[in-house]
C-alpha cells in the first residue's frame, strides 16, 4: 500500500531529488539558515525569545507586528513591568513573524509586482538592551555573513547615517569608523540621509540611526553607485538600528532610557542570496507553494516573469502564508482595523486565484497544509490550527464569491435602467464596496465591459466623507506616562507604586472589608510633564501605595475618589506603566508633590468586579470540562455589569451543553470553595498541570489563582502523582477575586454567539444580576405560555384580532431578544415564538386573502367581471390599511383581467397613501416599478419592485390627486 504524503511534502521530496542529481553541495535550506542565525547568537550569550503573535500586545499604534522589536517596545521605552522576565533581558535573538499590510509600513499593493515584497515575512533579529552597542553589533554581523554564511567580502557594501541638518542630528561617524576598522575599504562605506539610514517603527516610538549591509549579487564590479537605487542585483540584506531616541507625537526626539541595538535580517531575502536565486519566490520558502498551486489550478507553469499569470502566482502564495499565520494567531477577516486589512488580503488572493489562474473555488484553503509543512516546524501553532485556518479561509471565500455574484447582478440591473451615455451612480458603486466588499477596481472592470464609466468625481467626494481619519488611535495628550516622563521618574529615583493594598481585603461577619489606604503623592503628571503642583484640570498622581486596581488582565479599573484635608479628587481612570500606577483625577484646588491623601474605594464596584472575575475563571474551567481539552481562552473582559469570555469552538453550545454548564457552575458556587491567591515563581506556576494562560507577558513571580486548593498544595500533589490532572481551576491572574465561590451567589450565561469562525463569545452575569435574569426568564416563560394558549386554542374571529395577536408575538419576541435571561431559556422561548409567528402569519395570510377577494370582487363588478383582456388600464381606490391586502387585491383582479395594467391606492389616514400595481408581461412602454416610483416619488414617498409588480407609500392628504396623477402617467406612457 502506497503512503500518500501531503502536497507540500511531495513537492519538497521532488526538490530534494532534483538537488541530488545536481553536482556540488546543496545550498542551505531556509530552515538551516534560520537555525544557523539563531545558534550563532546563542553561542554569544543571546537568549532565544519566541516570536510573539502578529496581533500586537496592548499596542494600539499598530495593526500588526511589523518588526522584530515590537514585543520589546516596553523594554526600549522603559515601561516594562520590572517584575517581568522582559525587564531582565540584555541580549536576545529570535525570528519574528511580521505583517506589513497597513499603517506606515504597508507592502500590500507592491506584492506580486516584483520578486521581493511580501505581506508576511520572517524578521530574524538580534538585540542588545543596554549591553553592547555599535562596535560589537557590526562585528558580529560581519562575522556571521562572511564566515558562517561565506558571502564574499568584496560583494558587501555598508551604509551609515550622514546626519540631518533639519533636526540637528550629527553624522554617525562612530559607525563609519567601526566598519573601516573591520577592514572595509572607504569606497564601500557609504553615507546616506534619514530616509535610508534613520529607522523609525511608526509615526511615534523608538527610533535611531542605522547602518545597512548590502550585497552585490553579480560581483566583479564597483556597485557603490547602485546601493539604495532599487537595483534588483544590489540588495539590502541586514539593517542594524541603534535605538537612541523616542519620536514624540509633536515630531520631537527624546533620548531613550537605555541605548539599544536592534538588528533585522529578512529571512526571505537572505535565503534568496544564499540559495543563489534572483527572486525570493524561487527559494524553498515559496517554490513548494507555487508548484502545489500549479497542480491545483492547472495554470501555465510559473516562469518568474512580469506577466499577469506569474504575478497571480506570487500574490496567492504570499497572501496564503499571511492568512495562515494571522488566523493561527487569532486575527480573522473582519470589518475594521487589522481584520479589515486581512479581509482585503484574502479577497485579493481569491480574485487572482479565480480570475487569473482560473483555479476552482476552495484552492486557497487547500494550500494551507503546504504552508504548515513549510513553517510549522518553527511556528507549531500552524499545525495545531490547520483545520480552523482552512475553515475560516473557505467560509470567507464563499462569502466573497457570493458577494461578487450579487454585486455583478446589481451592476447589470442598474446599467439596464440607465440612459445612454449616463455615468454609473457613485452611490451604488460605494454601496457595493462598503456593504458587499466588492472591490472598486472590479466595479470599473465590469462597467468597462458594458462601455460605462462610474462618476469618479462624486465617488471621490463620497470616499473623502467616509475616509477613516487614521489607521492608529492616538494616545491621550494630557495625562500619560511616556518615555520621557518614565525616564525622569527613574532619574529622580521615584520608587515604584506599592500595589499590595489592592489585595488586602477580608471578610467580617459575612461582609467584605476594604481597609482604609492613606498614601503620599510622589509625583504629579500634567501635559506629559512632571510638575510640582497643580491647581485645576486633569492630572495624574503617582503615589507611594494604592488600593485602586489599574486596568490590566482584562479587568476594568476600580472607581472611587481621593481626598486631602481641603480637596476632593474624583478618580477618572487608573492605569499602570513601568511599575508606576497613575491615578487620573480632576483637580479643582491646589495639590502639591508630598501631600498626603486618603484613598476612598467604591466598594460596590470592586465587589462586582471581583465576582465577575472569579466567575470568568469558573466559566473557563467548566467549559473545558463540558467540551473537552480543545477549548482555549481567546480573550476576556471583566466589567462591573457583566463578564465577557471568548473561547475556541466549532459551534455554539447546544441546549444539553448549556444545561450542563449551568448545573456545574451552580454546583461550584454552592460548594463554597475557597479561592486561593498565591505568588509563585513563573517557572513553578507554568509547570502546574491544567494551568490556564493567555498571550501575555507575565511577571516573575506571578500570581496564581486557584479554586478549592492552593497552588502550593497542587504542586506537592503533582510531584507525588505525575499523571494526575489538578482537577480544578488554576490560572495566572493579576485580577481581584472573591474569597469563596459562594460569594458569587450565582453565575449565569445570558448570551453566546459565534464571534468569528472558530471563536465564540459568551456574556455572563453574577450575583444579583444573575438572580434577576432568572426571575425575568420565568416571567417571560409565563407570558409566552399564556400567548401560546390563546393562539393555539382557537382561531381569531377577525382580521383585526389576528393582527393584534401577531403584534403581541412580535413584542414578546423583542423582549426575549433584548432582556437579560438565561441563554437556555432565551433559545427555548425564541423557538416557541417562531412557531407562534408562523401560526399567526398563516392565519393572517388566509384572512387577508379572503379580504382581498372581497375587494377584488367589488372592483370586478365596477369595471366588468367577465374574464378576458378587459380594459387596458385600471386605477382605483380600495378601503384598507394593509399594504399586503392591497397587493393581493391587485393580484386577484389581474387574474381575471390578465391584459390590464392595474394600480390600486388606499388612504390609511390623512397624509399616508398605500400603492400597489401590476403591469402585464411584454409591455415595453413602462414597467410596474417605474409606475410606482413615479407616483410615490411625485408625492414624497418611495416604492420598489420589478417590471411586473411593485408597491410603495406616498404622502398626500387628498388621495384623489394621487389617483388622477397615477392615471395620467400611465396614459402618457401607453
């Protein structure tokens, strides 16, 4: 029996066979190059830090991680938690997953047009945080390239920063001299200005002069004039950045607390150099994907040229790598931010697949196993999430293809109604783009096939009105701890805030007691500056100690106020950065550094937050018990009102699963289990079996929250029984919690929906909110049961009675949808109400049909009851307040007079007129939709429909005028 390998493995095996037939040693593979880079630096004292996910951690200035240094930004800014392992790093090496498809560094539009740009790439990097600097960084880079990777020295050129007169920055002569001392001739050490040799991550943030290493792929010539000219044979392969400054929002530069080194070496480009390829797409990082895509699509073989087919190959294989990596890291195609960018990437890939390569639908998802085979060894989440990645891609491709078809039909319908030479309405084009995700360039393409152009001037105006102001949110300009403020706090030796009072609470006589907390003002922050005093306005207080919890770990901050003997300071926000807790307050009288203050905690708010946070832990634990070990937390948020929990799942909870979750949550609450909070070393905490973690940087030591048993006891039992799971909730958590599970009173799931494919979002409440939700659920059950009895017991005796019952069903449906009730109760009541709604609709249709028959019979008697062609035009009035009855009356009248054009009107009340019409098939002079729109539009209303039937509403006090105008319009057309 022949063993079938996945497509990626088969392609790689073919490549190895081809290499074996070639003379000479095979070139290094991409995996070997990545490994050699990492091991070179590890041998020189650098710690290997795994790649962070491509979704930035708590950095709203970025859509994606776009550089290796992103996860080290707190360290560069001096804002890292001093207890975290991050703060102790000095030498680091890693290979970071990066995406450049939005914001300042955006390569999306260039991908496919050349052989070097990518949306996803791997940035291999080395760092020094306050350790070595320029001389050592340049020396190690030179040794790695020339001795380990054996790139000929005479093919390498370097650049350095020549200074910037505008900002007053001097030339980086130190770096120039380092390269000269390493033996490079002066004519290969080249000066360049800030555009090439001053690196910045974004509009704000860490930055500094850099030196770049370039390689001449051809050799045997003086390539200095070709450096930084976009010559495809002279490539920049390594950028060594010397982080010395932080760019402020006003454009000014402030010195960083520590001088650091950040080097970035693009793996894709280095692999192309070492494998002697002129294109990244010819390396073993991309070629297996290209060959697999050729097998799936049947398109012409990839030749590496500039043609549309070759461009499509490059776009698709680049984009599917990006999609796989992003989805594995929890970023899914969506409607805003990074999710919107990923949606564009997916749809761009689908279009090239379907329209250029003529590949069958589903091709993009079938490439994912080859991506996992290529990258899964270093990024194992690609293996673990492979099926979910395929599902997300397939579902979004199906939606896009459906949107394309729907959009194309709408374009055709719109152009069919346009007069010759008219411009296509910009509002329709923008609606297609905004609502259906229909690319604007595809609108142009479809229109060009019909010889029509869109109204570009109007489209530009619409686009300008809808333009998003910025890709990245801006920080508060008034009160924040930026790098300059943190540096000044450290220079003044202001001690970090003691947060231990946050957790010092206890129970007495069954009630929680939160001890008073006096403190001293150590620093005042106003307009991003440390000041000695503030007399009014918003400012930030740094205290020696605090009992206020700052927002972190998914928990909202505490509420309350501070006071001195003379002043009350309402608390607006509590944040933390670099070991300091910043209390944002509104000042109305003079306060000074050194003043004593009393902290007043809003105890009801704190208790609600404690209940909801502990409830989150219980829900996490119970979901894993009910659904299995495949459940992973994907996000959470704890507020005063409720808790939100996102988790991985293939579908929403079934009713039996909901019942089981509810029973187990109630059981944990009723068992009155102690909630233990204990500090352990990070290593010990992570060794606990069953411990739940999320993608965060944890401090060391770390706080462990466990239910029923302390973490220390669990560790001891674990040492004695290596195979036994801890069997309880254990999480690394900095939040505040109740002391006993019974203090929750109740935990109740009130909502669940599929947030994005593969991730569900649950909303739950605790305490009195949960009790009230159960009471509301019981009351709604009683109302629905009563209505059920009335509707199913006997049929309504009139149309008005049937309409009243239908309205009651609609009202109760809305109540069930919006009120907080148990989710199990909500689903059961929704199903019951849907059945009642069907019952009411059936009854209404029957009664409306009978009423319409009566109205039609009256009209037939008036206009002639004999079947046949009848009069050519009928415009008349009907007494009804139902548009549905009016439409049915038209239909029944036309059944007896199939050749007639008929419009019926009805006056609901003074000011509102109903309209319904029908035009026989084959009438070329006008259509039903034209007729209805003309009449309703004339009288300040609107209408819609098809060529044969249409309906609408108008506004008129005198229906006779509407009647006359409708008849006049039809006669004019016929």
